[in-house]
């Protein structure tokens, strides 16, 4: 029986006691319990996959255990509740041949009762939240043909008993924490597993070298050993795998070469990935591969400086990734004319020179990354494809104007042309008349996920139409001349925004409180603008910054200024959470709510006009690695709570009005020992450091501001009184004593003559040595632009 259901499942199904086949997959339904299932005593096949919500069915395992006739069970992606799969006191699954519980977070150890079901041939428990080890008893499943335990938290070694599974065809243990020497496991496999056609052990902690036993599995069509700690060379007998279609040995510590001997018999190979190793392909200049690749991944592998000539024969290739391979010089013309099936081309981070062709012929191209090279000249008159999703051409020497064809790319989500020498205006085919600004009709690009226009000469205000680009994840408009307020609609309209970089512009006004609606924001950089007003209390509402978890977005990159240096974060961007509000005109106190951002790694509020005390809540931000509060008007003592910032490696609190003792025996004191300057310009701050010693005659005042106010009043009163009395006495002598009167004016004449002579000498000296003036340092309470 195949049913299409919606809403609640009818319990009357339990009355069909003779039913032996039930497929109710792909509904939009929920269920409170599965007691009705236990009445289907004849049921042999059950599929409730995809769409069922079984999160309330805590009895699911017990109910299913009553179906002694069940042969196939599929509950894929059904929100099963966390369940101890070993809670069954006795298993009634006697004829079960297939079980698929994948994509459910069961949070359990491997079900040991399953190792006693001799009939089982197919097990898929991937993405199930399994932990612990794989039991040795799994070798008892003599009928097992497919075993998938990928993407769990399994640990320990791979059981040698798996080598007894002579019927095994598909083995997937990828994305776990399995360890041990891969060779030990392989020796056991060599005994009888002659039917194996797919093995995936990728993304574990396996060590050792790629064993020669791999070449004995002649039926293998797919091998994935990527993301482990394998060393040594690739054995030459890999050429015996004549049925091999997919080979992935990337992200290991392999060395040596893949020669013509290795590849000679791999006639149906279509995917080859050996990236992030010290491996290289070494073949003759005229070598013609026996295969036609669809995908080639060689990034971060050392290539001979010239582009591989044999690639010219791979006319069917879809994906080519040679970034960071040390490729030098101009590209051969055939890459633009022969490899016309390309969907993705990544040649970034090399030393490629020359010009791009007049036009591209890649009609299927979706991803083009030529960034971080030395391409020159103008952009092609055509990129060949209107299907482009990602275009990365940054950090080259390209010039000329930006072509209008970008306006016709309806699927374009990310375009990065930064750090080139483009001139002219942005394309005006978005129906706008703005000069030097962002065109208002940019709002038509509703699929846009990344907007990078940094390091240009763009000006004007941000158009309101940008609020229609609600797929934006990254906005980088840094180092331009934009002005006006930061739009308040950013928080309302761009709610999946993760990176907002507006530094080094002329934005003014307050920081919009609505930015706190960007719950996924991980980088906020508003430094070096003209922002004023208080730091909003809602700054503590950035949910992602208040978490210590990462994200899965690795494709984006952004410059972050941290620890006094500008750094490019790309593939590890998910590790960075940063707020930079430095070099503005912000006033008021640092809001205590900022302490909620426990995942924040970088906080810079320097060079503002902030006053008041440093909030105690700052000590809760245990992930902070860099903190800069320098050049403000902060007062009071450094909170004792900041001794909890154990990860802090960069600190600057100089040129404030801080007082009291620097907390002892903490990272604050250690950093001060290494660089005393971090506390400079705080006259009433003291510690055991020699530069700021707390001697008896220099006691730390409790309230610096009040003490300084009293001190200043007395200073002004007595200074004025002394000046007045002295001035009156001098004039009395000049008027009423003729001797002094005559001597005074003769002295003035003599001094004037000597000053003229001295100025002439100085003028000559200045010419000789070329004295240049130096801008005076910033003083407390003043802004330097």
C-alpha cells in the first residue's frame, strides 16, 4: 500500500493486520506515537521517510521491535527523538535485511543487537549522532553488502573483523574520529573481500601510508582516503584498479609523484583529487592520458611552473581547480578554446601573467576564480556565459571599465573585482543616473549573496534599493568615500548578513540600533568613519557572536584588522568574530550588554571619546584574543573580572584616565610585562611593573576624574593670581625707575639683532639637511584625521 498523507497519521491503519507493504514516505505529517504500527504483524516493508515528524514518538523502537516479519525499514530524516538504540532487552528482528535510519540525531552508541541479525544486508546509520566504537561483532554479519556509518562521532580503530564481510560491496566510514594505521585494517580486508567496489574512509584520523593491498581490489570504482594523516608515496600498483572512476587522496601528507605508470590503465577515471599534498603529476610533454576527466582537483600541490600540457586533451572536464599550485607565466590559449565544457575554473593564488582573451567561449561556466594573480589589461568583451554565479578577479592588474554584461547575469551572486585599477563608472544598465555611487537598481539582483566594492573611489549614500538584495551574506564597501548615515533598514531587510565592512569611509550619525537584528553577524567593521552618539545597548544581541560555535561558510573571505594588523580571513573565516568601531567620534559609556558576546575574538573601540568605567561584564568575554580601548577618556580601575580573559594575546588600554592597580597574576599583567606601552598615558594607573609602580608617595586615587577636577581648579586660581602680580610688578619698575627703563629697551634692541642673525644661520642649515615636519601626536580628548 502506497499512501499520500497530510496532517496526523490515522491510527486506523493499525487495523490492517494482513498488510505487508506500507510506503507512506514524502508526506507532510506528524505522529504522536507508533503504537498502531505494532498491530501490523504481517508487515514486511515500511517506509516513512522524508517529511514525517516523529519527534514525539518516543516509543518508536519498541513498536517496531514487535514487527517480527519486518524485512525492510526506512525512516530517513523523520526527526526521531534521541534514543538509546541498545535499550532493547531482546531483539525480535529475525528477518531484517535492510535498515536505514540516516539523518536522525539519535545520540546513541551503535546498536549491538543489530550484529546478531544474520539476514541484514544493508545498514545506513549515517548522520545519526552515533558515538563510541564500532563493535568487533560487526564481522558476524556475513550477508552484509552495504555499510554506511558516515558523519557520526565514532572513534577508536576500524575493527579488523570487517575483513570477514566477504560480500561487502560498499563501505563508508567517512567523517568520524576513527584512528589507527590504515595498513593494519587493509591486511584483514585482503582475505576475502573481492566484491568491494566502493570504499570511503575520508575525514578521519587514520595514519600510515597508502597500502599496496588497495591494488588487489580489482572491482573498486571509488576510493576516498582524503582528510587523514597518511604519509609516504602512492603505490604504483594502483594502476591495477582498471574499474576506478573516482580517486580522492587530498588533504594528507603524501609525497612523491604520480607518474604515467600510476595512471596508465585507469581508462575510465573521471574524478581525480590529490590536493593539499606534496604530490605532483610527472609525465612526459607529449603524454596523452587514457582517461577523460570530469573533475580535477590539484590545489596546493606543487606543479611544474608551466601549465600542464596534457590537460589540453581533457575536453570533457567540468571542474578544474589549480589554485595555489605555483603556476607561473601566461596561460596557454587552448585553455580558453579547448576546455569549453568547464562549469568551474579556479586558478587563483598563482603567479599567472598576461592578458585575458578578447572573449570566453565557456557557455556553461558558473564559477570563475582568477584572483590573486598578475593578469593585466581589460576584461573580455564577453565571458561567454550568463549562468555565472561567482566571479572572482580581485588582486590583479586589470584596468579599463567594468563591462555592462554583468548586468545581464541574473544568477550572479558574488562578484569580487577589488584591488585592480578599474576606472570609470559602474555600469549604468541597472537603470540609474548616479555618478560614482552604487546604482539604485542594484536592487534587481535579488540573488546577490556577496557585494565587494572595497578600495575604490565610490561615493554618495547607500541606495535604499539595496534593501531588496535580501540574500546578501557579505557586504564590503570599505576604503571608499561613501557618506551619510548607515541605513537603519540593514537590520530589517538583510537578516542573513554575516559580514558588514564599511570601514574607512565618511559615514556619519549614530550606529543604528537595528543592526542587532542581524543575529548571524560575525564581522562588524565600522572603523575610521565619522560616527557619533552612543554605542547602542543592543550590541549585546548579536546571537552568533554570543555563541562559541562556528559556521559552515568557507567560500567568503574578508580583511579584518586585528592585533594592529590587517589580515585576510578566507577558509578559516568561520573562526573569526570581530567588532571594530575604532577611530570615530563615539561618546558615552561602553554598554554593559557587550559582555554577552562570549564568542567575540576581536574588540576594538579605540580612538573615540568614550568615558566612564570599563564594565565588569567585559570579563565574561572569554574568547577575546584582541582588545583595544586606547585613546579614549575611560576612567576608574581595570575590572578584576578581566583576569578571566586567558586567551588575550593583544591588549591596548593606553591614553585614557584609568587609575588603580592593574590586576595581579593575570594575563593583563603578563602582557604589560612584555609591552609596558599598553598602559601608557594613564598617570594614575599602577602595578608591580617598574614603569607604573605603586609607591607610597604615588597612591592610586579612587576617583581620578574628581581628583583631577579639584587639582585643575586650584591650578587655574593660583596660576592666574601669580601671573597678575608678576605682570603688575614688571610694569611698575619700567614706569617709575628710569635706569631700569633705559636698560630694558637697549636689551630688547640687542636681542632683536641677535635673533635676526640666528634666523639667517638656521635658514642655511635647514636647506642643507632638509628638515621635515612631523605631525604632533594625538592628545587625550582630541581626534586626528
